[in-house]
């Protein structure tokens, strides 16, 4: 079943859907107000042509944006009631209006809500009031447009659900590190979670965790040939298959839809302004959250320290400038630590892995040496 | 069919104008002064182009450098690819903005091959994320490599007219910039010096608008290439009396030429609008080639945005009361922080006031923020306004990514579209008659 079918199937049971991009929207808030949020990211499994997107975006836009435009604009079904987007990179910030152009003439054209998340470091600028103002305005706009009401109690319940989901994902990540489940299966589950009702996603995670928990060891057997993978998208399945064939264990990840998304949930509160101030301020570092730049190396070092990974693979998304600017410095620092690094670049049509298999093989040999 | 090249245009014979000579002097002086003051202990700030440099005039001994402007100059002087390669050899992707690659290449190589001997090392970096947010990442490289503090001016993107809460947020950050410099440099901010700088900038911009108004004449009193190069001192001399005086003389000289019947493309047959940053490495060649086709790019979204606010092309007036508020209100003056609707709005005004025949959308691989809405803008220009338009591929500073043949094939196709439209209109008139 593809993403369209999945959302369409869900549509029968749910009244309001909200399509979000990029990756770190206020999901708990939307959920608490009766929306089912979907995160439109990592659409590689569903979108493999760019017929519509190519009429709106040049080919030097990243595959994330091209797939997103293709996905949203090529369906005639009314699967989304409202879109929500916040500021990320230079490409994504243009998308709300481009998508608006794509949807011209559509009868039930979804509204597009936009929000600016402060990107200044807290030690430089006090951003709390500004962010609180944006969250409050968003709540008012949703209430006014959809006749819904914010409830602190429901918000607490939604936080609890999302916390549970994130902790379960961490548990599955450990299972990958211990070779109990494959990384490809884990990726499939996290990716499906982006398009699923949170309750269904938790159910699936719980079922796997329950089934395999007995195999999980408290003491970690640090494998000698182990890597951490990093990128804004999960790597193509062919790349992971190759790593697994070379007996290279993925002991951790710095992937945007995975660790960067599930690493942190703030404490319980009925105050959404307070919650999101914490949520964004203490978020796991990601190049799209500009103020986290200074913490990124420390977070990666910490991952390496905890997993004792010998190698680090940057899965660069072609044309992702944010990642490109950080990789040379990170590579230099990791090498200084004695960590082997590999930088691969994946473009829109690179799923077969033909372009990088030789380099991957050489890297695997290096790790095992 | 577009006209065959006309080898008798006056374009090639045009000598450097007084304003052109003065521009060279100003730019040379700006860089010499920058290096000298830095050497003598001034506090050096590197800024992104839309960071309001008038703030630094409030300090007695703070100087600023603009890496983007230096990169454009390097590209214009022909060293763009050389500096880009240096950055690429240090692991920076050739897909990154060529300004950034030129700047990184220059800095990593200690200013070697730079037309200005590079830039003096900064004490503080100030980037912003509204013009293009990759600037934050670019400045972060120096922040990490050199351990220099980096101030991120966080400006909400402008999909519609600036909101009051966004303006206040920007204002609060200006105060933070002032406090940061005070604490780092030990210098006190002088509000009166700052007020004077804002007045100078506003005066300069009012003359800039007068200069651009020469394009409304038929034939146009300027080409876009004149306005591209004359932008430079606004970036390096912002807030100074010299800038205001230079733009006053530039406007006077240009309008005087118009009144005397001196035009850069006297046989102007096609009046075009340019959308994107200038291809700095091609200015001379491109302007000469266009003049041969009796074609003049008379305006550009890149230059008419200076001094205006989002969606407008006219001067945004400073009330003389609150200079910080004026700067915050014009923080989005550059075209890149504007959403598609606003950009189309100002483009429509320019097309009408300058009687534009066709639009060149320069799809610029190095500037996604400028380029990635152009396909829809092009469609609107042709469908809604009935103005012919084409898209060409350029890179603003990396000459390796530019092919003259492909560009001019498209430009000539545009001229044919304009001719076809004119012929159709003439036929319609005849039929009506």
C-alpha cells in the first residue's frame, strides 16, 4: 500500500488531516486539537517521477522538495484539509506558494498555515516571547478555521502518546544496534509512522518491541565493524543491504526522520508555549535548526562514544546545502578522533546504489581491517 | 525574426562615465580603508548583505566587510572559478552557492588571488536568514574553524506585508547586535552618529531611485549592467555621506545624458526585465552582445528592490523619527526575502512603469532562494500579463557553469516571441481599421 492509499484508507475514520513539512512540526498540538498530522518527508518509496514537480521546480532542487511537490500536486483526492509548514532551508521556504500555484483551480483547496520558528541561539536573543506568540496565534487560527478548541488536558494526553512513540523508536534503534532487527525494517517502520495515526504507529512499534524484547541485552556487545549513519533521509535500501552483506553493523543513526526526530520530548505540561519552547530549544541538533549548529559535533561525538562506532557515513542528499556546509568540518573532526568517515551523495534517481557501491565496499574493508 | 546584429551601436564606443570612474575610486578606497583600519585595531565585523550596516556607524572604530560583495567582485575580475576550486579542494561541494565557495576558497588561501587581498579577519560574524539562510551555514564555517562569535539575525520570511510582531522581533535583535558589539569591542554606541548614517543611506537610496528612473525613458538612459555595478558601494559604503553624494552625482549625470540624447543602446528595439542576481563574470560580454541585437535589459528585480519594501518598487520613505524602526521595516528590502506573490506584485509594477517587452528569468544554480519560484513566476508573466518570457541558466559567480551559446539561443527566441506579439497586434489593429 502506498502513502496515498494509506492516507485515503485512514481518511474514512478521521475528520481532519493536516499535512506537515518539514520534519519537526508541533505534532502534539495538532493531535490534541483533533487533527491527524502526517509528516511529508522521505517520500522516496512512493514518488519516482517528477512530471508535475518539473513544471514548478528546477532539477537542481533537492529530491525532498521535488517529491513533496509531486506528491501534493499529483493527487486529485482530497486527502488533506490543511497544510502546515515552518521555516527550514532556502528551498523549502518557497514551497508553500509553489504548492499553492500547483493547487490552483482545485475545488477544495487546502489552506496553508505558515509559522516562523525562531532560529537565533537563546544565549544571543530572547526568543521565548516571539515563539509563544506564534504558537498562540496558530492555536487561534486553528480554532477559528475549524471550530475546534484547545484543551490543556488533551494536550497532556497527546504529549504522553508522542513520548511513548519516541521511546519505542529508541528501543527499536537499540535492537538494530544489537542485530535483532534489520535497519531496513526499522526504517520502513519509522517511515510508515510519518503517515500513520500515532495510535496505530505505537501499536505497531509495541508489537515488534514485545515480540523481540526478550532478545534485547542490557550489556552491549560492541561490534568491531560498526557505523553510524547520518543524513536528512534514510539511506536507500540497497546501501543498507550492502552494509549488512559486508557484516557492517549500524549501531546508531543521525538521520533526520529517526534519532533527530525521536531523541527528545519535553516534560509534561498543559501549556503549549512552554512545551514548544523546550521542544525546539533542546531538540537534537539538525542542520535545519540553525541555532543547534554549535551542539551538533558534541551530539555526534556522544553517539560515537555511546556506541563505540568505528565509522561514520554521511548520506548526503544532492543539493542539500545545509548538510554540505557542515560535512567537511565534521569529517575533519571525526577523523581527528580516529573515526573512519565516508561521504556518499545520493540524488533523486540513485536508489540502485550503482554510483557508490565500490566506495562502500572499500570503506567496509577499511572498517574490518 | 529578431534583427540581425547591428555593429554600429554606440555601445562599444562608450567610454567610462564620470560615475563609473568615481565608482572604481570608491570601491578601491573602501577596501584600502577597511584593511588599514583593521590593521590599526578597528573592530572588524563580517556581515551578510542585508544586515543593516548603519548600526556600525554608531561606533567610533568598527568596520565591516561583506563577503558576498567581495565574491561578486572576484567573479567580475575573473577569479571566481579559481577561488571556487580552492573551496572544492577543501571538501565543499561544487553544488554550493558560488559566492560561498569563492569566499571560502579566498579565506582558506589567506586572500591569495583576491582583487582586494581578501578581507581582514573578523572579530564578529553577523549573518541573517531572510535573504538566504545558507549564509548562516556559510558563516558558521568560520565560526567553527576560527572560533569567532557568530550572531544570527533571525528574520521571518516575508510571504505578505511585514507584520508588526515580526518588526518588533527584528528590533529586539538590533538591540542585541548593539549590546554584543559594545561588550566585545569596549566601544559605546553613539545614537546620533547612527541617526546620521541612516539619513545618509536614505538620501543615497532616493538618488538611486532617481538613477533607475532613467530606464523609463525610451530609449532607456541606462542598461541593467550600469545598475548592477553601481549597487556595489551600497554594500560597502552604506551609511556614508560619500555614498549619498555618489548616487546624487550618478543620478544627475544619467538624467543629464538622457536630456542630451545620449543613450547606451540608442537603437533600442527590445526592452527587457532581468530576474535574478547578475552573472558577474559576463557583464561586459553580455551587454555588448545584447546591444548588437538592439536589445536593452533596462531593469532588474535585483536592483529595483533597493530602497523599497516588499511588493513595491518605489522608495520607502524614512520619517526621520525612528531610525531603528525604519531599518527594521526595510530589513526585507532585498528581493530574496519576498514570497512569490510579493515578487510578482513588484515585477508587475516594474513591467508596467518601464514598458517592458519581455522578461528573462535567469535560473541561477547558485541561488535557490531567488530561483526556485521562477517557473511559476514565468507562467504568470506570460499567462496573466501577456508578456513574453524565457528562462536561461546561469551561475552568478562560477563561470564554469555558464554557456553563452545556450543563453543567447534563448534570448533570441525571446526576441522572436516579442516580434511575433507585435506583429499579431499590428495585424489586429489593421483589421480593426
